[in-house]
């Protein structure tokens, strides 16, 4: 059994009444009055958070929840990890902002990040610090590849999510997000991703030899394919917002082979999968490939302090001074915490814990194979998704997934939804989550799924009776 140092103020989930409680309801109403309509999480998770500790958060009404969202994967070592809090406090007294000047904190952070790369890769790579968001790092990666190659077009994949900036949104598959915003970045080409549960080519997984990637290869090599040689191909190894869809090994390796053959830089977006989320420091390590550019952000500091970077092959380092800047690219607090987080992750074998807890989740959720409403349970490490679909029509059951999310919240478990029509319930716990908490959380999740699946069955039966009666 793994144990990790955490604050002891919050140790178990308990919800004492209907949600939102009165205190949360007041703050949610105040938020609606004053904050942008673009806010998202409180719409489906109606609580106001007062504090967090380890894998738990407490709302202002003293309800305590197991947090399997963890800041959308940002809090790799949980809320308020005591060692990281001390490191940040010490750095705050020393220096908090340093633009792109070299500092001891920044140098230690860079050394730590490069040390986590596969053997030999670090010698060929450089780091560029971006603005504080992952989207800004995506922008930087695209700008770098366009500058280095002199080309314009970018290839990406259906189901991808690369951020909400103009460039990130252009590379993102979510049509709803980009529809209201005209004149996005031109020259973007979307291809099918290896989403075998819903094969984009309508093929059966057992007979398909990842034909979707062969279509990509043919299109890029065909002189009448209509796509100029692109500046880059950008890909997630596990599509996060797209519904926790891991690339198949053949798909990823073929993309790497084709891009190498054609001299196309391959950008791997590790914003959500990086820093140990899938059981290796970066997810691409599990596929036996090496990217030309790695995009990282989210969990780099381990404690939620913003920092984003790209790690790229030195051969691409052709841009001029000031080519991509950002006032807040020198976050010394994040650097200090990030370097310490790497030490803790090594010391406590956190990556080993990710793999063990991932195997535990797979085992605990295995009974869902018998649930007619569950299309697939899939994941890597501590990044999991449960996809819901109508057993008769096969259509995404987003309403059911949202009902499961809300039912779980009422039981004391915070989850997120994603994928097509939000039909995938997602699990992103802290990487140092314990065996006991995983067991409790999965129990709550299974209870929520059982209850909401039963309700969905009853509605389906009632609907069938109504339809049959009308037909008569």
C-alpha cells in the first residue's frame, strides 16, 4: 500500500444535504451575476469550494468530496501538497517573477524536466517557455514549425482539443466552439483518429488494420491529394477532451514513420497526458516514438501554478530573439514547485503508483462490461473514461453521462464529462491517490452508474410502450 504525505484536514467524503447548499448557492448566484457566461465547471458541478487537501475538497457548506477532476489534471500531487507549499513559500520570499532571465529556480526546473526525457533524447532538445497556458504553448509550437520549415499548413485529428486561443481552436475538433468565431487560422486539415469504439470509417475493430492512418499517409503522399506538405502534424497520444481515447500503437507509429519520411515535424501535445498522468512521464514513451516537439503545461508545477513550455529538437531552433514571448513566462514559483515535484515523484515512485492505481481502476470498473448503456471503459494510468451510448440506437448518451456525474457529486465524488455530446465520464485523480481512496471513489461511481442506468432503462421501456401504443 502506497502512502504519501498530505494534509490531514480532509480525509473522507461526506455530503450532508442537497446540492448546492445555501452558502454555495449564494456564491453561484453572485458568480452568475458578475462573471462571464463562458464559465463551465460550476454549471454541472454546482458547488463553491472553500479548501482542498490531497484528494479532497470542501465546499463552503462543509460538504467534502473526493476530487477526481484535480483541476482538470493540473494538481498532479493533489491539493496543497505540504512540501510544495513550503517550497513555494520560500521562493515567494526570494523571487516570484523573472521574465526570461536565468535564475537558479528556472535552471533547476529545466534540468529536472530534461532529466525526465527518455535516455538520449534530452541531448537533442531545447526548451522554450511560453505564456502560462497550454494553448499558448500550442501557438508557440505551431509558430516554431512554420518558421523552421517555411511551410503553412497544419495536420491535426478529429476529436482533438488543443486549446481555446485562435490557433488552438483552429486545431481543435469541437465545431461548437469555433462556429461563432469567423475567419480562424487557415490551412488546417483534419484527419480521422484511431477511435476504434466508433470507427470513423465504419470498420470493425477486429478486421481493421488502422486504415484511418493509411488514408492520412496516402493523402500526404498523393500528388493529387490536395494538401501541400504541411509545417507540422499535431497529435495527442490520448485524446482527453475528446473522450479519453488512446491512440493505437500502429496508428501512432505510422504517423511518426510517415512524418519522418516526408520531413514533417511531429508535435505531440502532452498538456493533459504529461508529467506522469498515463504512467510514464510522457505518454509518447509508451508508443516507442520520439516527437520533434513536445507541448507541456497543466501538471508541470505539481501544485497548480501556471507554467507552459515546448521541448523541441535543436534543428528547429531557427526563430529570432523575441519571436515568441510572454510577460508571465518566468513564473519562479512554478519553477521551484516543478523541480521539487520531480524529486517527490521519483522519491515516492509516483509513476509506479499511477500504474498500480490504473490497474486497480480497470479491475474495479470491469463489471461495467455487463451494463448495456456502457459502450466502453478505457484509459491509461490515471486517465480514464467511461463512454455511454444508447443500447438500441448506438447514439452517444450524453444525458446519461451528465446524470451519472451529478449523481456521483451528490454521493461525494467530483468527475468531469467529455467526448461527443459529453457522453464520456472522465476520471483524473491526483497521481499520488491511495488504494483506499480509489476503492471508495470507484464504489461511489459504480453506485451512480447503476442508479442512473436503471432510470435510463425505465425511460426506454416507457418510451417503447408509448411508441408501440401510438403505432396501434
